[in-house]
C-alpha cells in the first residue's frame, strides 16, 4: 500500500471540507448527486470517446497502481543477474537454460532465452529495446486517460454550472426551486475542478512515475544480459547495475 497516495488524497479532501466548515458552511451543501453525475458521467464519456477500448480498459486497471504499486525489487534483480553471470562464467550460457522456465516475468524470460540461444549482444539489445519502447508507449498512452480526464473534468463542471443556471432561470417565478438550481451550478464547478486537480491529474503523474520505474527495471535487465553475453566480469555487471538505483 502506498501510504503517500492515501495520505495525500485524505489531506486534500479534508482541507477542502475543513475550509467549508471553518467558513460557516455545511458539509451537506457540498453533496449534490446531480452535479456529481454530470461531472463524472460527462468526463467518463469524453475519455471513452477519445480512447481505443484496449487503452481505456488498461488505463482503468492501472488505477490500482496509485495505491498498490507493481512489486519490484531492484536489489533482488541485481543479485539475480549477478548470479546468472557467475553461472555463465563457470558453466557456460547453456547452463542458464534451466533457469528460463522458472522465471515468471515474460520479458525477463524472453531475454534470457535469447541469451541462452546465443544471440549476439547487439542483436539481443536491439530486440529487447524494441519491446521496451513498445511497452513504454502503450503503458503511458493508457496512463494518459487520467490526464485527459483532468482536462475534461473542469469543462464538464462548467457545463453543469450552466445547466444549473438554466434551471434557475426557468424557475424564477418559483423561489422554492432556485436554491437547488444554484447549488447544482456552483457545486458542479467544485466537483469538476476538484476531481481534476485532486484525483485525475495526480493519478496520471503517479502512474507515469510507476511506469518509468518499470522501464528502468527492464533496462537493468537488458544491460545485465548484454553484459553476460559480452563475457563481462560479474562484479563489473553488478557495479553497473547499481548505478540505476538512487
């Protein structure tokens, strides 16, 4: 669990609600289901319209990464690659064939299989870097649906505000209906701007950071496998890989 994400979201929401209370307002006045429906539904529709189905679904599934990041252990990865390099120097590349089927990560398994099959170092790097670039583009394209939501949400909020004001103008002769229409108008704007700047845009940036971390891990794998293919000393490979860790 990423406690920073949870704490940040709680602080943001509590600051807004707390400010409302300190100003003498009521928390209930910020609860407008109609405004929420307009903003969330409108934003969802706009994002779905602009995104291919696979990209949209992947982006929605990636949302959990904000609170539960993908598991990765750079130190363990370095130890693993260092172990492979030592086995390779002692017993040859073919000795790593037994390790391939034990790996769960498809990218790592593919790279190690190419190494065992005797791929040239530059060819090995070329093949794996093409896959990294494709992975990077697809994942960041999926993360951008939240960035797009952050762009659409304030505008949809303004749309909800205009709709509320239209409702007010239509009922000027009935003062009992004016309050609800004005409330929807202003709260819709709050929802639109608040969701964009407290939820959607921060989520997009957090997902991009997680993707960059996964890309760095894959680059470490490529660097390590190429080093093994070149016959580099295991200590040199380990030292080079530690340069990726801050």
